[in-house]
């Protein structure tokens, strides 16, 4: 068992993040920036939830963390136990939602067969076959994380910024200033929210 765990860890940290990169040209016409409100969203198909669909507007009283990933992204998978721990600790204040473009069968198999996720009891709500949220938060590489609170985009970051102190600050103050993750070198820059 230890040998399998060590092998998994080596795979997670030595695999190239190139697998997680998606270089397709994205339609950015619906892109949201820090400070902008979230448009009405359709019901999103999910796994690991009591319901098979959710709508973001049902969660606007909480901080919503949209963590974009795919099953090739070792950094994304490595961060999931931390996200689960934070979800457990701050369930009354936040909701972590994993988001992927991959289909339902792939994601069901991923959760069913991934030993690392099973050992760490990762059962985060997961949007699969996403086409809408990626248009709101376009990116070339994952992990890519969007923070929503009070019906507004509060931050767009790497998942490393999802920490207890940042969650507490955002919940207490209604805003947060974090470095913006942008995958596009086109001169466009997100503004940060001011008090």
C-alpha cells in the first residue's frame, strides 16, 4: 500500500503540467472581470451532490469557489484534499464547486477509481461537461479559480490562494484583493475590488 501511495505521489509531482493546458482559442465575449455581477445562470449538471443540478444563484449567501480542473492536472488533484478540508470547516460560509469540461462518465470513473481522492475523502460538488462557466472565466491552463460572493466576482486566482484566512477576510469584509490570474497576454487587466 505504501508503495502505491509513493508511486501516486511521484506521478502527481513529476507529471508535466502540459497535460492540464488547453490552448484552444476561447470565445471571451462573456468573460467576467473582478467586480462584475454574475449573470443569471442556468441549472448546472453536477456529481457529488444530493441534487443532480444546481444553480449558482441558490448559493449567493455563501462564498462560491469555482475551481476549474481536468483529470490530467496533477496540481488540481493534489489540491483537492485541501479544498475538501476547507469545505468541511467552512460549510456554513462557503461552497467549493469543482468545474470541468469533461463528460459525466469520465468524472464518475475519476472519483470512483482515484485512490488518492478516496483516501482523502474528497466528495466536492463537481460540475461536469461545463460549457457556460468556462465562458465566464476563460483560461488556457488549470487550476483556475474564480471567487464569487454577494453575486459578484471577487477574485480570479490560482487555487493556492484558497486559504482559511482569505475565506475569513472575504466573508467578514465582503471583498478581497488578491493577485489576478490571467492566461492571456493581451493587455487586458482585471481590476480589484475596493471597499
